[in-house]
């Protein structure tokens, strides 16, 4: 079981294991906001609510520029698994400016691509092929990208993740 951790200002920070969440609650560093009904955790003589969402008691300063790492899975997710050239289902990624010509592995130079378009394009640019990009690739933003672990979220987290979006 995983628990969503909110900063003191209700900003989503991260997702932690159930055990880590319990340690934060027991040490009074966090309080339980949402819990599992009818399933307490017994520790010695005390019963604690099983946390789903916890709120830190003190504000944690977060660096303003959280860099989102570029990954194949991330590019496919950003582009909704749709080819940036034809719109079909994409299973690969493509460098808009090919690596052989100095293209970087960056959010702005990578796009989801179907196998057919990827093979046809080869090491050419879209302009050389006479193709247009369906969207301008850019670094993703939002809570789902900066808060680790929210990809497989619990439905009870939705109101808290929506506040930060």
C-alpha cells in the first residue's frame, strides 16, 4: 500500500510506502488526512488509522525547477502513444533532428512515432521528408510529472492532485 504525502500547504510532494507514512505519523511529523475505514494499525497499545493521504506538519521547501528526466516511457506518455507525424498508435520514439546530425536527447527533440514513420524517416529531418509535426514537443508540466509515484494513483488521491494542477 502506498501513501500520498502533501506539503503543509497541501501541495503534493511524493508517494511513500505505507511503513514510511506510519513512521511520519507516529513521530508526529505528519497527520492523516485520508485513511482506510475499519482497518486500523495496532502499535503497542495505540491504534492508528491506515493512511492513504498524509499532511506534513512543517512546510518543506521544494526546489522550484524540478527537472523531469527524459525517458522513452515519458515521451510516449506525453504524446499519448500517438505518432507525432501521422497520428497512429506509436511504439517507438524518434529524434526530430537525428542524433547523427547532432540532435540531443531532449524533450524538445524527441517525439512518439509509429514504426512505419520511424523507418521511412530514417536519419532525415521532417522538413526534408515534407512532413509536419502534429504538435510542438516540449517538456511536460504538472503534478503528475513532478510528483513521483502518481502514475499508479489511488482514486482517493484525485482531489489532492487536482488542487495542484
